[in-house]
């Protein structure tokens, strides 16, 4: 398996030196179409933002259609804000694992995780203090949403978990 490691030149601590404090792109991590066998694990993504100009602005992890075998595991996503879309955004994807992530302190018109596709497994995530619906499934098939914790939604229209718009055979169990 291939891995991508990102670190600053000369081992400088960019957070401590406050050189990284604001996003300059719409997505913190973006995977284009037809990407497979990628794992995003162990990142701390803090204070990311978009310019509020369009859908997708401020999305933290964006995975475009046609992708498969993508894992998002043990990441911390916090203090993000942005336009009208999702923190983790998977559209028309297959064989996805999203597990043990912590998403918190999200402002703007943001959902936590958006899913559409086949064989999507969302387990053991903590989603708290966000402005919109925590888990939003549209067109999901043969998927599981199990043992996730959701707390502190900041909108009267926000739901903990929404599953509809053509979804079939989705197991929802053990969520708090």
C-alpha cells in the first residue's frame, strides 16, 4: 500500500508558529474521480474554512464520484466553518469506511458526513457541536451506520441521522 506523508520543510511546527491558520482552497483534502485504495488516517484538521461563495466551500474531506475502497480513520476535525455543504463528503462512492473520527465545533451551514453509494460503513465516530445534520445519507445501499455518538446539534432543522432519497438496506444500530 502507498502512503502520503506531509510535513513541513526543516521539521518546523507550523501550528506553533501559526503559519497555518486559514484555508486557501475549498477543500482541506480532495480526491478527484476514479480514485481507489486510499486511507486518510491520523490527521488533525483544525480551523479550516471556505469563502462561503458556493457549495463545497469549507468541506474538509471531499471524495468525488467513481471512487472506491477509501478509508477515513482516526482523524480529528475541529473548529471548521464554511458554506453550504458537508465536513466529510462522499458522493457516488463504493466500499467506504469512515471510523473513529472526531468531528467538533463546526459552524456555518454544515452537515457532518454526507454519504451516497454502495457498501458504506460509518462506525464509532464522535460528532458534536456542529451546525447541521450529523449523518446524511442519500442514495445509500447495503450500508451500516453503527455505534456513532452525536451531540450538540446547532440548528432546529438538524437531525442526528437522516437516511432517505433512494436509500436501501441501511442498518442503523447502537448510535447515541
